């Protein structure tokens, strides 16, 4: 197991009910001098944490953007974003922890969490109307910049007016999972994941129950080529819903070389093709169907 996986597993363990309810198991993951700066700014000591956590209300969580950096022979910095769902409320934070190697194992020595805007969307991780409007505007702008020149103007207009609308995204937000990348308060990229809707019956690997589809991966034109696309994709692939699926599908326009390179680099492989229908008929270039399987 890599260093990153080990530390990620420990961070996740610290968030599970099983470990939080068991002071000796949790204590084994913390140094004697552990300090936590909570999201309110309050400072918690190890003893206070071991007393507080068993009495907490249960919650679900999802980690995003997990990264580690070795700061010394026995010191690792872990940074990530976290969506925590409790009593119907979503709490989004950016977190960091310092792990030190002490008494034969990695132990958390410092932890901090800062509240931030929504990182994930679906009914239980609500997104406000301003975010939804920004998401639609970003999608329409990015779609036009990427594909506008290759489409008949009427086909472009009808795609914008019929598919990339506020109400279509309201419905999508209710059923699919969205991962956001933000710059300050602005959404600059996102991925959308849901049940498989692509027709995969004639491909080399037809979809099965529980498989998922990456429906969109968009980065605002002015933010492209700076690593955001890869980061959003890897956050999407790291969602528990996706990690638990046997396969994740997507379709990509044959001529979309930028996206194809990103997907092939991330373990996707081509398994078939499908025609892409525009308002005025069938597009001349097909879409490729790609899949990334767990095995
Ligand atoms: C496809 C898309 C999501 C990629 O997003 P992105 O943010 O540009 O992706 P990345 O920055 O991670 O990678 C893109 C390239 O920039 C390079 N890059 C990344 N960081 C870089 C940096 N700091 N400096 C220079 N180049 C960089 C990557 O190596 C990659 O190079 P490659 O094209 O030669 O393989 C984006 O182009 C997009 O939104 N396109 C329109 C919508 C679309 O086509 N979506 C996919 C539909 S299936």
C-alpha cells in the first residue's frame, strides 16, 4: 500500500463511527500531543477529542482531493476536502493533518478544518440557486468554446436552448452526483456522474447493474491546461460510489483529442462507438464509448 493510501485509510478511519466510538482505537491513531483547530476556531486537545467523539450524532462522509506530502523522514502533511452529511445538513470543509511516525506507526499530530462552499452536489449535498446558475453558465460557455465552431449554428442554438438549460440542470442535480472545482467562490470545473444511460449493449463490455457513467467533465476555457481537468476527474473516480462500481463509462467525440488524452491517461479504454444526434440529423463523426474497469 502506498504512503498516500495508508494515510488516507487512517484519515477515513478517524471519521468512522466504529473508531470514533472506541477511544482506545482512536487514541492509537493520535499522538499524545495532538491538537485540532476546529471549523469554529476552537482548539481541541487529545483528551477533549477522545471524550467528545463517542457522543456525536452519526454522519456520512466523502473525501475529495486527497494528497500527501512528505515533510521529513517521519512527518507527512495530508490535505483534502471533506463533505460531511449529518441530520440532513451538508458540511463542506478543506482539511489538513500532520502525521508523524511515532512508536512504530503513523499517528495524527495536528488537524485543522476550514468551512468552504459546496464541493459536491446531489439532494443531500444541496447547491444554492446561485451555484446552479453559475454551473449552467459555465457549461454553456465551455460547450460553445469547445464545440461551437464544429457545429451548424442552428444545432448549437438548439443544444443550448433545449439541453443546457437551468431546468435540465435542476433535474440533473437531483439525480446525479456533481463534483466541483472552485477558485474562490466561482465554480471553474465540474464532473457529473450518474447511472449508465449510454447504450453499451453493442460494445465489448455491456454495462451491468451498479456501473456508473461520467456524463460530463467541464473546465472553464480560461482555466484549461492547468491540471484542473485531471484533478476533477480523479476526485470523481475517488468517490465511494465510483470506487465501488465495477465499471465507469463515458462517451467522447472522436475529434475531442484533449479529452481523449485525459481519459486514456486515467485508465479508460475504448470499447465501441455510438452516433451523436444533432437537431438537424446525425453528426458525421461518431462518439467513442470508453470504459474504466476496477480489475
Ligand atoms: C477536456 C477538459 C475537461 C480537460 O480539462 P483541463 O483542465 O484542460 O485538463 P488538464 O489541465 O488536467 O490537462 C490538459 C492538458 O494540459 C496539460 N497541463 C496540465 N497542467 C499543466 C500546466 N500547469 N502547464 C501546462 N500544461 C499543463 C496536461 O498535461 C494535459 O496535456 P495534454 O493535452 O497534452 O495531454 C477541458 O478541455 C474541457 O472542459 N473541454 C471542453 C468540454 C469537454 O470536451 N469535455 C469532455 C467531454 S467528454
